[in-house]
């Protein structure tokens, strides 16, 4: 009976979450008092590295801006105010004001970007300690070096094509390096994020976390 009740409860929660819209993207830059409202809920301030759900409505005031990476379409949209739009499964739909600036990301980048909220939260909480203690700094195998080399090539291409303050390329490379626990390389990437966005408190917390791993 208890199992049946839990199954029904899980189904109800899942249905409610689906009705509210699933995760479709990530905010990777926001400034100037941008707000958003979910399908059912009151408006809130948009935050860096927050997940975006299908149906979220954004309001960008004059002087404000927000950038969103969509997970399934490899598409980044930059919206400047005054404007408003509704997030869809693979793109935003303009409601009023200026149209978005569109950047098409290389294949595979948006899937890595989808992990950024998890990685940021892990850094804020001090990381997850695995059984046996803190995972030590790793050296990449030849196979991993090849994967990282491909990621670096993609990174260099992206950073040449993106605005000077855009850290999407760094977030992508950071996520790849995190897979292999290459902390020294991760630190260089986070340093570059801070060079581009010196006031980004979330990135500062990540730097503290990476430095902590290097000092162990």
C-alpha cells in the first residue's frame, strides 16, 4: 500500500513539474534588473547560471541584458532591453521590443553547459567528498588528452567569435576539464572567466573551490 501511495505521489509530482515546463536552457549572463515569471508563479529576479524552463517569461528593462543557452538546439540568445520574450524548448519567442542576437554553438557544447548549475552548486557547497576522502588532482590519460585537445580547439573557436565579456566558451571547457579533475587547467579557465567578468561572485566562489583542491 505504501509503495502504491509513493508511486502515485511521484507521478503527481512529475506531472506537476511537466505542466510547469521542463528545463530547456541556462542563463549565462544577466544584468540590469531582468525578471522572469514561470508558467504558474510570481515574477522573480533572474540570476546567473539559473536553469530556464519551457514557458518562462522574461522582462528585460532598458539597459538590461540576458543571455540564454538552449540545451537541445545549440543556440545562444542575447536579449537587450527594453524587450520581453518567452522561453521555448529550443528558442525564445519575442513578445515585445528588440529581437535577440543569435549565436549558433558547436555541436556538444550545450550539453556540457547543461551541467554548469550542478558544478556551480558543488563549488558553493565545497564539493562532494567521495568515499575515501577528497578526490586528488588527476593526470589525463592519452585518451583523455585527446578529448581535452578537441575541447580546447572548440573553445578557441568559440572565444574568437563571441563578445569580449561572454564566458560561454570558458564554461564549456571548465565542464570538460571537471570530468577529468584537471584542477590546474580548470584554474586557468576560471581566471579567464574573472578577467572577462571581474564582478561575477559565482565565478569567484568557483575559484576558491578550485584553489582549495590544488592546495590539498
